[in-house]
C-alpha cells in the first residue's frame, strides 16, 4: 500500500479514477488547493471512479449527499473558510 494525494474541487463534485483498493485518509489544503490523501494499492489492475462533494460551512448541498459520508474537513491557512468533503 502507498499513500497518494489527489486534487479536489473546493466546491462541488470531483470524480477521481482510482485503484480498486482505495481508502481515504484525510483532506486538507496544500499550496492553495484542496487535497485528499488516501491509501491505494499500486499493483491493482482494476480501477474505479469515485465521487466527492465539497462545500463550505453555511452552504447548502444536494439531498443525495448524506451527512454520514463526510470524510473530513479542511481549513484554509488563515482559517477564514472550512470545506467539508463527502464521498458520494
């Protein structure tokens, strides 16, 4: 297993093509962008598309995004904004 980093849109839906073994670990801002870190298996021959939804505190989100699917929160460097990330 290896830890990979993926770029996420800070607002809305991001679709990622990832190996079959994919375990999200955390989200955060790095170099001005929203990132997702995940355990992946590099030797996988099977890939899957996974979707994530990101929204700032106080903004509404679609009904199909469940609260229990939240994988983490990320705060901007100055703490002005918090983005919540859900696997959908």
